[in-house]
C-alpha cells in the first residue's frame, strides 16, 4: 500500500503499525515524537495497535520545549 | 552562519514582548546551503506552558507550521523562544530538550527590556555552541 510520510510518498507493507513505521523511519528520540495520521493526533500509548491504511498521510512532530 | 531579516526579528521581538511575563516561542524555516542558513519565515506559536520559566510548542500549531513550510518550499531550521528574565543562553533544560543537533536554537533575552539580545545556538550531546547570527536590514 502507499502512504505519505512527512510529505513523501512511500510504498509500505499492508498492516504496518505506527510503532513499526517509527522504527522503519529511524525516528530519533521516539519517546518525544507526536504522530498524526490524516491530521488526527495518535495517542502515544496506541502506536503499536494503530494500523495504517492505504492513502494515509503521516506526520512526525518532535517535541520542542525548554525552560530558563 | 544563520541570517534573519530585521523585519522577522522585529516580528519575533513584538511577539515576545506581547507575551510577557511569559516566555514566547515559535519555529523558524527557510533555506540551507551547507552551513549557511537563511531564515525566510518566523512562526509565532502558543507556549502551552503559559509560563515565564518554561515553554512547549503547541503541537497543532506545529503541524500547521510544518505544512506551511512544505507548501512554501521551506525547510525547518529550528525554533526560537524568549527568556523574559534571564540571559540569551541555553538553560540546562533547553539543552536537555534540544534533540536535533542540526537545528538552530534562537534565544531572545528580554532581561534588559531596553536592549534585547538574540543569539543562536547549536546543541549537541548537551553542549551548546554559539552560531554566528546576522540580522539583515
């Protein structure tokens, strides 16, 4: 199936989960990554059970913050 | 080296002042050639911490900004935030939460309200180094 990851179209295996996609994309500091699928935020505790579908649009957002 | 237009600097400064006493924050995007970065757009985001000591970018606004960058052919260059009461240098927390060693982290100090100070930093392995910043007329 085909999905779009951070604006780039990719062909991936059917049944791919968000958790596996994070591994495949070699996402750094995954514990600080927020994921959206078709503009909907995916709960971080559900990455391993969120199965992607053909045509999905995925974005990785890296936490940005700090303090004085 | 990273370059910022005076207009974008003033936009950042005005937002930081309007958010006082809290920290203000946002994203920067533009073009990159080797080690030279040109900021083409400054994004003003909500500090969801609403604090004068901490900041976190609003994820929904972050998503919108990332899409806007892509639509305009810009690449993410890093982020910026203000220090209302402390100098323009990364705090321990800033360094701990700076995950991207290629990003530029701009810090605008308003400690002296009459003389704001903006610096840019790289952070790698919890060590910050200053990056040359040029503000163009």
